């Protein structure tokens, strides 16, 4: 299905690999001009850009730390210069996740997750909402996690921050609906990417055994939902958490 995003400008944070790279590819396939954001993996970002260009799409890479106010301001200014005003914001950037018991957990560990899943979305939204409100059109798409519904043990800093991200989604959706700006959250299940290359085979097998669909998802599954929510096909959907996890949760 083509979601007709021609003339729309999309920013996907943390998109030099994995789910973010798939989102960039899918949005570009549907006609969007896509800003590929990265902080360390320039080679990966360039690879994603090259693939989009080779397929006839439009993309450019932009280095920025999206947890820092100055980085976000400069990022948005540069995207505006290259592509124009941003219409679609996909909040995908994340950091390394470590399993930590309550006894091991520090407040700094909590704040690190909040920086990515609450602070960064806030900084980016504040930069982009002016043009979106003026045009009476915008899409904000959070990438959450099924971890919030599952309450995963030894992961409480991540789970708590993802819960806060869902709270942002619902509150912002109510606030921005009169401006024709939708805000939704996609909650992926465990989708194997480069980040999980060291995952034990036994863990993958156990996860699959408990899935109703009995197989892992693919980055494309998440990217396809991003493209749908970014399009006019989803113009009456806002404030929703959409699980893409093979039936692992039903909330």
C-alpha cells in the first residue's frame, strides 16, 4: 500500500541501523524526504542514505545528539535548510539497555532513559510544533516497547521511561488534536536487529515459544506501521498505543 507522503519531510531519530533504518527506507519508498539522524554510526547512516538514493528516494544524514537542547536546535535548523519544515517526527533514538537489579540501579540510570524517551521528545516537539500548527498538519510517532506492559524484571529504568513516553503520547494527542497534529505510539515486540546480535539462541527460542504467532517480527513490520501512521490513511487516529508484537500483549 502506498501512503502518499510526497512533499512531506520526515525526521527519524536514531536511524543509522536497525528499526530506524527500516523506517527511513519505508518512508522514502512512500515519497517522503527523510532526515537520517545519528550520533556515532556515520558509516551506518551513510549506508542507509545510499540505499534510499539507489532506490530513487530522497534522504540526507544529520549528526546530532537529540538529548541536548543545542543539538536539537541545530539539527532542526539544518533539516529546514536542506529539505524544508519537518512534517513527520519519528522518535526512535535509544541508548544501550542493561539489566540491573533494584540494588544495582542508580538515579543516573533512570535519568539516562528519561533523557531519551522524555527529554528528547520534548526538545524536538518544541522545535517543530510551530510550523506544524501553522500548517494545521503534523505527525508525531513515538517508538515505545512492549516492555511497559510486560513489566520486565531488572529493567525498571527502561520500563518506567517507556511508561512516561506513553503518558506524553496521550497528553500531547489531546492537546494537539485541534491543530490536526496526531500523536501515537508504536510498541514493538522483540524484533531482532544489530542491537541483539549477542542474544543467546535459547532466549530467542523461549520468546518465540510464548508468542501466539510463533515467529519473530521483522524491522519491516514496525516500519510499515510508521508509514501508515504518518499518512492521511491514519488521519483520525491519535493518542493510541499500537502493539506490533505478534500478539504478545493485548493492551
